[in-house]
């Protein structure tokens, strides 16, 4: 009877150890996958923020463009330009050209810029 009890206890201990190891493997795998996704999102957000800042900065320093009147938004490298005040077609074209030259910009939408 003692041999059976020892064998049962050993089997239970081994089973629990293996189950614990399997559980530990699963629990560390999922957070790593989630963390990788969060890092990608953070890089995109940083990149978008950098692009927005760079576009705004370049528009503000360019003579002939009312940079303070142009709103800049970036989503996954796509820059949207808009304004509440009217600008000329030449200013609109210049703003788009400046934006397109910035590293990381994939596309520019100037539909929101009010033209005279």
C-alpha cells in the first residue's frame, strides 16, 4: 500500500509540475505578443506625432503661408491639412508640397484647406 501511495504522490507531483510549466509558458507568451503590438502602436504614434510637429514647424517658418491658421493631423503617415480661414491656391499648393517632402509622410489630404 505504501508503494501505491508513493507512486500516486509522485505522479501527482509530476503532473502538477508539468501543468505549472505549461501554464507558465502560455502566460509568458501572450504578454510578449501583446507587448510587441503595443510597441508597434507606440512607434506609429511617435512617428505620427513627429510628422505633425515637423509639418507644423515647416509651415510656420515658411514665408507666405499662414502656418498658424493651418491645422495638421497625422494618422499612420497620412497628413490632413485644414484651415478655418481662406488661403490662396498658391498657398495651398505650397503647403501640400512642403508636407510631401517630410520623411514618413505617405499621403497628404488638403481637402480641409479653404481656398479663396
